[in-house]
C-alpha cells in the first residue's frame, strides 16, 4: 500500500480555517507524529484533528490520555524515540501539566505544548478568550528553568509559529509553549497551506560522539553549543534520565551545589545566549513614534486598529507586537524606551507583560495599563482612549 | 536446550552500572532482591540491553533504573506508566519495564495504572509493595493493612487496603502475578512470563522495608513471615507454599485481613494488545481515506 503524505491530507491550497486547524496542520507539516491530549474547550479540535490524521501517516500516533498529566508524560516519553511530539490544552489542563513540563526542562526533552487560553482562574469562562496564562507559561513549573513561549495573532501565523515551535524545541532541547486563545482558536480566516517540502525543518542534534566519550548531558565536546547531543532509546548509549539534579553523565548529584549550578545555569544560557535567534516581534510605525502600543496575540488586532486610527488623527504612535513572549525582549524594550514617552500595554488580563515593560523601560517612559478581562476583546476605541490619555 | 544461568558475578558485570554503586538502599531492603530477580529474568530471555528501557516514578523502588546498564527514565511521582505508554507506542521494538512502589502506583498514579491496563499496552509493570512510603520515612499507603501503625497513622490505620493484584485483574490485565521477595524462583518465572506477554503484565512483589515500615524488626523476620503466612491463590500453582485454594474472593480477602499473604499467578490470559489494535486501525483509516479521495 502506497504511503499517504501530509500534502495529500492537507491538499495545499487556500482555505478558510480556524486557529486550531492551523496549529494541527502546522504540526503535521512540521513532522509531528505523536500527539497525546485530553479534551478541553477551546483546544479540543486540535486533538480531534490529530486523531483523524495521525493514523494515516507512517509511524503516526494520537492518543486521548486519561488526563493532561498523562498527556504531558506520554509526549516526553515518545520524544526520546526521536519523535516530534505535541499536546494541546487550555487553562485547567495547562495547570495540571506543570510538574511534567519541569521534567521536560530538567531532561532537556523537546516537545510542544499548546495552551489555547480561556478565562480563569479555575474553570472560569471556558469559551471566552483571555491572556491570563502568560506568566504561568513562563513560571508555571517550580524551580529555576527556562522555556520558550510563542504567541501568534492570526490563523496563518498560527501555522507558521507551530512549525517554528517544533524547530526551536529541537534546536534548544526545551519545551516550547505555544499560546493561543479562544478567539484565535475559533476564528475562521484565510489560510494558505504550504507544500511540505517548502517547510524548513531544524531537527535536534543527534549523537555524533563515540560511545566511550559520549555522556548524555555533556556539552561543548564537539560543537560549541550548550545544547547536548540527544540520544534515542534503543541504541548503545544507555542514557539514564532523571528529574533529580544530575551531572553530565546523567547521574544524580543532589548534594552538589556545583553540579546543580552548572546544570541549571546552562538551561538559562542555552536560551539567553541565543536571544536574537529566538526573540521575534512585529514593529510598525515606529520611526517617529513617541507613544508605543505594546500588545501580543489576539489583543494585537484591536491594538493595531487603534494605532492606525490615532495616526490618522495625527498622533505619533507606534505598534509593537510581541511574537516571542519568553525569552522577553528586555534589551529591545530598553532601546525603544529611550525614544518613547509613553507605552500603552494592551492585555486581556489584569497586568502581566505590563510589569516587564515597567521593568525594562527603566523609568524612561510612562507605562499605561490597558487591561480587559471577561472574555471580550478590547475595542479599538478603548485603546485609543489610553493612547490619548495624559 | 537448558540455559546455564550466568553466575552472580557475571550478571553484576553485565547489568549493573558499577560507577553508581553502592545503591542508596538501606541494609536489608527488598529492592535489591527484586532487582536481582529482574536481572535474572532478562538474562534468561536474552533481551538486548540496548532495547531495554526501565521507567520509574518516585520512591526508593523507583531509584532502581539508575543501577541498570540499559536505558532508564526516572520520571515524576506516579506517572511512570504514562511515560511508558508514549515510549512503548512509538517504538514497539523496545522492552519497557516499569519499576514502581505501592504509593507511586496506587495513590498518586493509580489512574494511569488502570488506564494502561484497559488499553493493554505491552509493558511489564513491577511494583515493589513495601506497604508504606519508604522514601519519605514511613507514611501510610493505600496498601498498608488496616490496623497498622505508620508515621501518619499514629492511632492505627483505619482505611481498608488495596490488593493491587486483584485490582489489576479486575481492570482486565493480561497477566498478573503476586509474590514476596522470599519467592525467588516463582518471581523470576513470573517476570519472564510477564516480559513475554503481548499486553500489560503486572508483577507485584511484597518486599521488606525494615527501616521505614517496622512491622518486623529485621529482614529475616520479614522473610519468615512471608514464608509462613503466604497462601497460594491459584489452584494450579506449583509452588513451595501452602496449597490452599480459595473458594472465592471473599474468602481470600478474609484471609488477608487475618494477616495472610496471597501469592500466586493471579491471571494469565490473551487479549489483543494496543499496538496490534492501533495498526489494524491504521489500515482501516487509510482505506477509508483512499476511498473518500
Ligand atoms: C508530586 C509529589 N508528591 C510527593 C512526593 C514525595 N514523595 C517522594 S517518594 C514518595 C512515596 C513513595 O512511596 P512508594 O511509591 O511506596 O515508594 P517506596 O519509597 O516505598 O519504594 C513521596 C510521597 C513527590 N516526590 N512528588
Ligand atoms: S526506606 Fe525502606 S524501601 Fe527505602 S531503601 Fe530503606 S528499606 Fe528500602
Ligand atoms: Mg512503598
């Protein structure tokens, strides 16, 4: 029986699709072949699509697990068989995943976690969009760790950012959290689906070191990179993985301050040293701007409308949209703050990225809150009011 | 052909990560015995160490994979079986063995255990049941017998305990065996059978924890108790314990409440395993896809 390709399944063409569709399609194009999840509004459709499509593909598996803890566990396990793996959830499920996300950080296991945000806390407003998980995405699991967090703002971008999430996860051996929200997830927009051979895939670095010299968490032996070469189960290297503090051989070293410090600092360094490769943002109308509207994800849609309206009225307003939320573009914000009188931070929460803007503008600019919760997007008018406020 | 078992020294050379020894286990701990039985079973079956993945949760028992010269994954508390599900499914060539404790599998991780049985994933789950939380210093666990003392039941345990093997059987496990560390040959035989099973095999090992679970003063007394009070559950079982056969489960549980230990091969049956069912599904899905094209 001839194989079925991703292109056959997705029939590359222009479609009207939702954000959730785009994430599933992006994952298939990125060679994700293992998905484990648990139904939850507004993320369920991703699981449903993967359940439909993954069995068609060679080596593809989709599992509905018993909960989000198990889903997270299963995608970490499968990743070590050289699989690109993903799960998708929303607030309550994302909270349940946190312990195992920490395990993925500690064992440097590439995987992608989609959190289609809804209002919280707790069960909150299941069908309503929110951006309340921005800090949780960065700091949800306990202890010092680093994760990469991305957040698209359109259906088309959801597809591209999903592919990028897999590439970054593999390149830096880190869990990548892809944020979306209930509005983006269910909005239908134009989506151009590319052919799979037009997709750039950056795979994890396999083991190239001979067995006698290979240690699972040894870095810098062949490549200058702070990302260790990644073993695959079923080979000769016999890697041991543990959530305990471990040395480069992967052996527990829980009493050693030195080993702990080296390990955990490296988790930071492998991301921070590659800031410019990971951080991305969209800037518009910045050349003459003395007011800058900062937004991300779905909230950037009314933000851009407000900026354009303000400019039409003669205000020198710029538009800054974060695409990578974490690592945070601290130096970039500082640079911009030197020429900025006022930032307006538009968020669908009661202030999360706001605090980062305050921190990194270092008193150079006034920082105005433009927060909204309850499940409705900002209106451009509400943002415009803040732009004009003094 | 009769295979001459390797000597203990050879086995040690072949299967242990010597640079991690000595183990963290207390003197007299049963974990080492179970490790010994597992190594002997693997060796007898000639399973490639490259293809062996030991997955564990958190607890003393879950520290075992570290000492084995093979792949090892020491995961989070209670979640080993969920990790193992992802591992086994995406590479069926691997032999996946889960090491877990009674707290790990039957308190925090019980759901994953039952769900994996329901799916019938082909993994071998070895639970070292020392009837308490050894690592955290002797708290009550779901398998601690009623009436026992622990650091968190200073006035005796008033909760009914689980018999994990019967639980596994009721959930539909393909293979279940229950032994104590005093039953070396039976245990090795059951682990071997479990490893050959196409489906989920559960092996429960009652094991002494003389440091955190002070039912008995020392391991010798534990082993004495295991040998004296074990009763065989299975009618056809040929073992060196009492040949008593229970009429029904009720009689069985009554004996357990009276301090007897029920051992034996609890179930051994064939049923389709998850992998096989998934591959069948794949064929159906592909046919349907082509038809609708
Ligand atoms: C989420 C979480 N909760 C609690 C603990 C603390 N903890 C470590 S080991 C353990 C109990 C282990 O008991 P068991 O599975 O019976 O293993 P044993 O030590 O007896 O072999 C607990 C509660 C933990 N590590 N993680
Ligand atoms: S506490 Fe108990 S189970 Fe843990 S190592 Fe000591 S004897 Fe073994
Ligand atoms: Mg225990």
